[in-house]
C-alpha cells in the first residue's frame, strides 16, 4: 500500500510516497530515534541552549560532519496538532579539540518548541531525502503510545534515545490502524490497485460514491476468507479494511479527475471552489468511517442472530448506536434494566467516548466498540471508573499494556455476553 506524506507548513505541501508493508518505514525514513524530553531540553528558564542532548544513536543517523537539516516540526496531542518549518543544526562543539568530541543538535524557537514540556516524547525521523520530521508528542497522550507502537520503539524514562534499528514493521491485520495513526502526523495514502478493484468500482458505481450502507455491503461481498460466527473479531477487521481500500481507491480517482479540471472562475483562480472541495473530501472521510463501522457491526449481529435496535431514540433525543434486545424493551419500564445492553461504535475514540455515557440512562454499564489502538492507561482507567467497557477486535489488543488487555473485551467476548443475556430473557419469558 502506498502512502503520501502531506505535511503542511505555512507555505506549501510536501509530498512523498512510501509503501505500507513489512519494512515500509525504511522506504521513507533513514532512521527514527525517540526519547522523553528533560527540563534542560524544554524549559527556557532552566536552559537557553535550545539543544537536544546528543547520543551515539544520533551519530548513526546524522553522521559525523557538521551540517544543517531542513526540518518540519509537529506538536501533537489527543486534541490538537500544529506545525512549523525551520532547520536543525548538527555539530561538534569540540570540533577543534584534538581528542574530544561533543555532538549537539540545535533546534530553533518555534511554536512547537514553545509547547514542549518535560516528559513529552520527541521523535526525530530522518527522511530518505535528508530532511527531518521532528515530532513532539504530549506526555500521557494516546497518540504518544500509538507512535511508539507504530515506530516499534520502546518507551523508557531514562532520558536516553532509543531507536528502531532496522525499521522493520509488520502491520499485518493492523493495516488500517497504522493508516489512522500516520494520518494524524500528516501521512495520507495512495492505494495501489493490485487487484483491478478500481475498474470494478467504476463499472458498478460510475465513479461516484454510493450510500455508505451500499458501499459497505459491496466491500463485504469481496471478503471470502472470514466467518462472522466462529471468528467475529477477524471478520469485522477484514470487512472494515476492505471498505477502507475501496474508499481510498475511489477517492483517489475522483480527486484526480477533479484536479484535472482545475479550479477556475473565468480567468481567475477559484480559491473558494478549491477550499470547498477540500472540505468536502475531509467531511466525507469523517462521516464515512463511523457509518461504515456501524454497517459492519449490523451485518455481524445479523449473522449471529442477535436482536438489536440500531440508532433508536432514548432520553433527551439521544441515539445510542445499538440497543439490546431492542428499543421496545428499553421503553418498557417493567423490563429488567439488568438485561438491557447498549453498544457505542466509534472508529476512533479520542475524548468522544464520553458521549456514550449519556445515551441510555437505564443502562448502568455501557459498552463501546472502537478500532483505536494503544489508548492511554489514563483514558482506559477513567472509562472503567465510569463503567464503560471497551470492546476492541482481538488483533488490536497487542497494542495495549498487559493490564489493559486483561480488562478489554474482544468482539467475541461482547457477543457472548449479549447472547447470554438474551437467552436469560427468553428463558424468563417461557416461565411466565
């Protein structure tokens, strides 16, 4: 799979294609090192050096000669991201000393460096074109844990750099997870059409996007090596990933065709038209991801013969994604609340998981299914405290800590609990 880095600074977009497969990082980066920032590296009152402490690992990727590197700086946490462009200077402060060396990496003052705090993580990614992507990621943020997982670098509190020596990464079934994380740091995808899928899409849909449920159903029809009953976790991820592939193939085609037309208003450049088109692309992506996940969950529930209501209206016009056994039972105050269940569905969580808490007042313990990897322990501890059970496909569990994994539900775990609940309800009805 190809990706395109679209890292925007104040003046331009820079584009670079790479392949998402085992070792895909190596096709884009010469080296990646990471560390947690210390006070001397982040606090102006403590130090005016504006330097990252050098180490032997830095010499491996920067070399031994003094030089300047063009650099894109990115600050990111779970709520925002912003960037800047400037230079990083690599030099030996004791270049003229006969026996000693003291390498330092000087960074300029930018909005990114000003936002950095002690304990934040620094990722220095040296690209194949000798420019640098310098990411500062907020302490305890989910995106920070995700970046350590994505780059396959161990996080530690020593203040020393660690690295992925060979840049080998096997995304496996987590392809769509890697795609989501990379998008957050400015990496977009160009899908290769190895199976001739685009021609099938154009023949079937005529180069336009059909309704999401139609698109989801078509994606499922192309996945044959799954079983929604015996292996619901793998089935859900395979369905979702296939729709992602189809979506980006068709989007790539439609964007290319629109760009060929250009953006003109008479003889003038149509800036407003370009902005509206760009926003429409982003809005379609955001709305599609959540809806496609819901569509595939519906198909999974249907295949397993589970009764449910999809997006019913509860208190205060709330619309939980899924209610079990159905909205009729929920509105019947004589129906035991202990046998009611609800499931929220969000392809990515962020802080939006709190929305689920207010969507069904009768249900004390709520469930949320997400495809988000490596959510911070701070967030999952709060979820557990709020009696929200996280449901995540089994293949994504490995991105979490061992303690978190012991608490997580797989999709199969959730379906088992729903079946058990509905069997108890059916048995109670028989006794009346």
